[in-house]
């Protein structure tokens, strides 16, 4: 199972899940270590397989042990690794997504209900505001999303990412989280796998071709350096710093020329 698939499966359950159900996945420890998942005490119930009629039973603490009561088997003690629970750390996921897309106008708490604003990015055809909802599968999910979006300022484009389901909201586009990003095997960060303009149907000023090969990545790096207060005053100095950042964050890509980076620095600073 890919890391993004495992994370989405746990997110979509919107609460505690048994760690034992996922501990076999090679990426599970990394997701815990980097905070995308967090320990959540003990599970609330478990399936009993100790009698002729399998049933769900509440996990209780009895006589110094965690376990459950079965009408036939009585109290069944459980080892700790069968009762420990984890849950998705949504705040960490939102923060990491905002970093991946170099967002501004971020929000570290839900807009309303279970809807989160990841942030906003600028593109040639207008701003794209990105939101997240754990799942969009039911009428209740859709209502929760619509109520939250009604509180938000307008944006040229709205993109909704969801761990499960693809119900659409008026004036926005919903796509699965896994269609927008991947999670590297070290479990440390998200990496975009699609152009935001393609996801929302925004036109491109320079569609295709080599001149735009690095455009989105370079523009995002430049905007991030500006928002972090790291941008250098001189264009040439800043271009060299951006090129260094590009090489560090994209070690497997052939880097653009310094002159290309200089052009993008000029365009971003001019608001193009």
C-alpha cells in the first residue's frame, strides 16, 4: 500500500482506528514518526472471535488488563498491541499540504465543521484557493462543506481535496487527495503530482512547451521565499538562491538555467 493510500484510508474513518490493522504496512511507522498519524489511546471496540457467534464488544479495563466480555468466553484479556489506536493528525496534514503548494492565506484551524482551508496560490488566470474535507460521500458531508464555503471570501477558483468521495460543491472542483499529491516513502512530506490549473480547469498563459517546464515549481519557490522573508534584494543573488533551493528540493530533476530562474524572479516580482 502506498503511503498516501494508507493515510487516506485512516483519514476517511474520521476517528480512532486500531493500529494493529495497519502496523504491517512498511510506511506506517514513518507516518507516526512524522506526525501525520498520532497515538490515540485504546480502541473502543473489537471483534470477538472467541465464540460461535462473532460479535463486536466494547473494550474495557478490568482487573488491571484491557479486554472485553464475551457471553460465552467471559472476560478476554487483550495484549496492548491489539488495543492501541491511532488517528489522523488533520492539522499536521493541512500544514504539510500548504507547504507542498507554497500557499499563502493559510488557516491552521477548520473554517467550519470538518472543512479546512489549506491556503491560496496565485496563477495567471486568477487565485486558486485549496480546501480539505476528510470525506465527501454523503449529503451530510456536502452540507458541511457548503456551509463552510459560504463563510469564505470569493476566489477565482476553488479546489476541494478529500481523502474519500468526490461530491462536488457549487463553484468548486473536488478531487481525491491522491490525485493532487503523493507522500514520499520516508513519510515526511507531500509532493504535488498534478498542476493545480489542470485540476480546476484554469487556462494557461503559456500552455505546454519547454519555456514553462519549470514555471510552477520556480514560481512557488520564489513566492515562498518572499513570504518567509528570505528573498534577497538583488535579482541575480535571489536567482542563485532560488536555483539552490530548486536543486535541494528536486535532486532528481535537471535544473533550469540561471537565466531562466532570473526571468521567473522578474516575473513574480512584477506580479505576472
